[in-house]
């Protein structure tokens, strides 16, 4: 939490005040700013001070140290939103070991929302226990999704799947921050969420939030390869089961 808060404090200082000259494209339509880099530095400094023995994987700085147990950090999930001044972005900090996520924190600095989970110990939203929604199934569900320019040749498959889900859902939102989408499934705002091609830092904390709040995560085929592929189908048990069946790419 302290590390996420350190990053969030840095980001609040930059939001809607960024110098356009400090914004660059990593690849086409994938931007990074001095705010991302400064926030990651603040987060890493906090983590290294308390846990120098753990490795670190950050979106901007890459991988350092042990890969057996390491922090996986997205200092600014929703960079394009941040750069454009759209108020929907967050900080994601997680610790993973050989068995998966150990702790995860997603912090929304603008709303002062802190989502936290510890493996085997449940999940909290601003210090109070949180659970996934009670929505019975996909029909009438409130869903989140994401799609990025980087989908490339996978767009037709995603679009076809979206077409199968759309008639059944009450609403589908595409807000542009995967980590916040996962947090919002965990606390019951969304009933389910699906996306293709996420990176480890996008989902490392949010996945544990969902699991510890009683939710289910699979890949689009219904298996457990979601961390490797970044292809997620998430929700409370009833919604996730029907959503995955609806999305299955084959």
C-alpha cells in the first residue's frame, strides 16, 4: 500500500499538467510519459527499501533481480487516459512467487480508492471486506472489457466474441484501465470482465483481488493459461461460466 501510495502521489502531481514534450510513443499508439517513469521510480524505491531481497518487474524499467519471488508493478495503468486528461487510471503493485500472486494492491488516487488482497486472507476495499457481485448469470450482467490498438490481427475474433456477448449484457463499459476493471469486478461494481492480450503488470494485482473476493478467472478457452497469454475471462462464478462459454474462440 505504501508503495502504491508513493506512486499515486507522484501521478497526482502530474495529472493534467504534463508537458507534451515528455510524452513519447513506445510503439504506435502506445505512449509513455515522464509521469510513468517517475511513479515507477518512487514505487521501486519504497519496495527496495523494505524488501531488497525480492525481484522487480516494472512496465517501464523491465526486470531486475530474482524471478522466483518478485514485485510486478504497473506504475500507471491507463496511461493514455492520463495523458489525455481522462480521469480513470490507477497504480498496480503485486508480489508473485512460484505459486502465483501473494499480495496485490490497486490504488485509484483520484477517488482515494484502495483495493487490497492477501493470498488466503480475503480482499478489502478501503479497509472493508469486499466480494464479487451476486448477479446470477450473463443475461442482464454489467460487464467491462478492453481492446487496444495492439490487438492487431486478433480484432476480428474479439469483435465476433463481443457480438455474441452484447445482446445478453445489461451494459458493457470500456474505460481503459485493466487493473481498475479487475478491482471493480472484485468489489461488485462489474459482474464480469473480458479482454485479450494483457501484460503481466496489467493483471498481477487485480487477479488476486478477484480470486480473494470470490471470483473466477480463466483464459478464453476455460483453462488456466491466462497469466501467460493475457487472455482473461473474469467474474463471479455464475457470470464467468456463461461469459466464457459465450466468448470461446473456437
